[in-house]
C-alpha cells in the first residue's frame, strides 16, 4: 500500500487529466444520466429504496420527509440533505412528473415556481407507480451492491415493469454530455413495446404516428398543445435528438354585451414554465408597449390555471394576438429531446425510441427469467419438505417413538427411512405437535402436485422464448389496464394540432391606424398632431420664436418614419411614438442619435414597396429600397458611404412610372439617362451620375421620359413650363451634359413633386442644428 504522505513527482497536465477523467466518469455514471432499464438516477433509486425499507407503501401512513432524507443520506447517498430533499420534492410534484413516484402531503411547491416547505414540515409515502417500479425486488430479479460505506446493500437497478424512463422523462447535465427526455403516455409506450416484442427490428419512425400511434408524441403533466409536424416528430424519435414545440391551451370567450371586447382564457401552460414568470413576461410587454394590441393580463388561477388576456378592443384578431404572444413569451416553448442514457453495461450513449424500448424490454426479459429461476428454487425447496412431511405422515408412530426414545433422533431417522434427507429430517424435528393433528396425506399430496405443475410450467417458460414473449405481453396488458387512456391517470393530456411557427406580426398590424400630421422644425423639434391638419393653417405650424418649419406632412400612426442625415445615415421613428402635438413637441435628438454636426436632409414615411434616388455632392448615387434602409436602433443605419469633403444632397422618392434620371450640376449642365443604368443597393457609394470639371451635383430627380420635364416659371404668373423633348440631353450615365432648356430655374433645382415629403425644407437648406 502506497504511503499517503509520499510526494509523487508527475506532470501537472497528466495528473489533471487523470483526476478530471475520474470526476467526469463519476458525474456521468453516478449522478446525471438515468439508467435505460428503470429510468432512475442513483439519488432517486436510493430515495425509493429507503422509503421501501421504511415501509412507506401506498397504503401506509405518511412519514416526515426529514426521516426519509436522513435514512437515505446516512445509509446510501453520501451527499447533502438539501440535494436529496430537492430530488424527493420533484418526484412528488404532479406538474413535474407525468406519473409521480412520491405521494406528498404538505407544500411541495407549485407551478408558480414557489419552493417547497422545509422537510421537517412535509410528509410522504410511495405511489402505486413506485411500488410497481420496485415489484420483484425480493424475488432475486436484480443484483445488489454494498452501499458507499459497506454497511448496507442497495439494488443496482429496479426490476418493475413500469416504463419509467420514457413515462416520466429525465433531465441532467454531466461533463461533456447532457440528457433531456420529455414524459410520455404509459399506454402508448406499452403499445409500442408490444410491437417490439414480436418484431424487435421495427424502426423507431414506424412506432410514431401523431394520429394513430402507437406513440403519438410526448404527454406532459401540464397538458398543452404539441404543434410540430408529424415528420418532425418522427425524425426526433428516429435519431434520439430533436425537440418539440409546445403551446399553451387557450379558448376565446365572447362577452354577453357585443360592444365589449372578448377575453382569451389560458387553461394550460407549457411544461416547466413558471406561471409567475410567464405573467411577468406578458406584463412587461404591456408596460413597455411592445404589444399594443394587448391591454391587460389577469391571474384568476386556483387549483387549476386560468390566465385572462384582455385585448385593446374587439377589433383585434384573437389569432394574431396569440401568435404575437407565442413569439414573444413562454406561451410557446421548445422542449428538447436528447435520449442520452446509460445502457445495461453503464455505458452512456444516445438511443432512438426503438433502441430505448428494446433495451428496457431486454431488461424485463432478464427479470422474468431470474424471477422464474428464483421461483423454481423456492418450489424445489418446498417440494423437498413436503416429501419429508409425507414420509413422516406415513410413519407417524415410528417417528414419534424415535423422537421420544433416542437422544440423537436425526441419525436414526436418516438410517431408518430410505430417501430422507438431512434437511427433511430437520424439518420434521422442528414441527410443532399441533401440526401433527392437521397433517393429512391428501393435503400434502395436493400441495405437492400443485407445485409440481407450477414447476413444469416454469421450466417450459424458461426453455421457450415464445412463451416468454407471450407472458411478457400478458403482463404488459395488465399494466396497460391500470394506465389505459380511459383512466383518470392514463388519459392523454397533451393534444396534437400541427401548426407552423407563429407568424411574425408587423408592427402596423398591432397599432390602430389613425391619421396624424408630422411636423419637424428647423431647430429639430418634432411632434405628431392627431388628424390630417391643414398644413397652411397658422394653428398647425406654430413654432418657437426664431424657429420655422423644416418638414410637415400627413401620415398615419402605423407608419414608420425615415429621417436622413447629410452624412448618409438613415434613422427610423415609429409614428405612434411621436411626442404629442400639444406644445412644440420634443427635440428629435432625444429620439435618435444623430452624429456630430450632421444635419437632417429629409423625412418621410417608409413604404415597403417604395424606392429612393440617393445622390451625394460629388455626383455619385444609386437606387435603394425603403424596406432595406429601415433602421432598428437609435444609432440608425449607414446607407450612403459619402466621400470625405462631400455630403448627401438628394433623397427623392421614385415613382413606379419613372424610367429616366435627370441630374443637374452646379455648373448648370443637365444630363438625362435611363434609370436602368443605376444599380440598386442596400449600402454603398453608388456610381458616377455626372462628370464635373468644377463644382459638384446640385440636384437629381427621376421622371417619365415621354412626359418630359416641368418647372414653375418665375414671377407672379404661376405658370408651369414643360419640356417634352429631352432627346438633346439624353446621354449615357456619367456624361458632362449640356445647358438646360431656356427658362429653367436659376437655382439649378428641379420642381418638387406635389406632396413629396422627401423634398428638402422650403428654404432649400438642411435643417438647423
């Protein structure tokens, strides 16, 4: 034996590797992964074994949980009492286990996430499922091993026919691997096992059918709705890895008064979701106005779950509301499947459904044979005694005489009665006198013949695999009767309704569409006034002294507003979130993070199908889709990469009928070229629109070539001139151009389209900082 004080010089990495490997294997095989044969981890198995030794049967009186925990911790499980009690609590929770193994009395926690009471206050005993899981422990069906200190023995595995691994599921995290097995319906598992008994090679996918079974999918203790497709469910069971989407069960309740909004009642929530946390999630959506179509959530639960969801008004589509909640809260969750278990050799591995059931059935056949062998031994022992009793009955007077006269009667009896064994003689000598008066030959013969018949049946069973399969199916059939779908405990709780992923509801659909007037001043004060106001009215365009209008246009609360700065950055505001129209509004820079000295060049409602012409002062530009330039954060999105020394100058909406682009420079040269020559980008510097020797781009616009180019004449006449023949200016993109038609505005700016919110402010200059 090595000296414990001896210092061994070894490389650190090698020592660490060896010790960590020992720790990892201990965690995998003795703590975190369940055994495929009984579906239990060591702590659960020791808990139930300790309760059995305390005789806490389903019909016995309850005992304090502290008594059980102390028994288990002191004799079998050398870990902390709290970890043992936590495991015991879970075995008693009806919302955690589909078929609880512990019958708890007292506070064992609830679906809200509240903790159980201390173990000194709670009491427990085993359930019928636990008793069935341990049935046969006294019949030589499994091996026993010494406890951690060698003072006691404990079973290595439970022999019962109850399919606990898949019925109650399991979860655990080991070193380098984990397991996650959802609970299932016992009746469905037995139906699948009956198929495998006759055809063990059956594929896992053939055992799964969400409509006809035998296995339809997980069956959670909290109910809910399984919404995955049949193909996805089969794939998960065929590989042993995957997941299941579970949704809450809800119903629509119409009010008696048709003018009142309806209510949505949630009766069941997904597995392992805390109700209190779920309510907090929904309340946060309401408080933060992330789901404006939902007005309130109320918890009216007692023993059963009842969550009341109140929409903003009865116009809200209930399915749209629930789809939004499924996407944004735990009303829909994904339960993972990772069928990672320990096989009969204590080797971890991922099994599919068929492999797990076959491994469990193999264990049950081993238990059946060992039970038969144990019973055969008992029968042989009893027949041996009966044969001895029969000898004593037939020679009763001589037996009595020997016992009365001989000092050592056993040798005399063995010598006188041929065939009498030492064990038989000892049994005769140990008989009470009162037994002699009831000793009758017919009774002895009847019992011996009955045992001989039973023995012959057991021998035939041991020698014939076909009879073993028939016996197994018979036993499983009896178990199915106790857990059938017509029983209260066996009825399926999780229903299956195939549904695609919850649709993403656009923000516009959640907001009531109302007209508003958006006003942004030159000094950057923004507000949204209800209704479409007259933009020329004095009460509409009220500003602080020294301030004036930069942008004013009509929109709706469902719009998303795009703001464009001259450094090429785009920002987005929700129209329904604009400051109230009372007063002068709020500084727009409180709502978006405009960089440095950049000025806002344009503001307009985003149209998903709309396109924009973007051009910078150095004559470069491109086409962008409005849907691709919407920003999701306050910092905005860089769309136009403006070169040093230049700025973004043109942001104009493109009419679907426009087929050409007109560009005029500061040098008063005009070019017209097809819009098809411009690329469509989500971000970039663009291509050269016009070539300059001096100066830069002044303005650009898109137009329909056959309609020509129009502009307002100077003076008070208000006349509009249109140049319909633009062939003289039509050229390829990037040309220098030529002088515009006579009468074109001297400021080198194209005519603004009526109602064009993308045009610059009336003074033709960017908004003041």
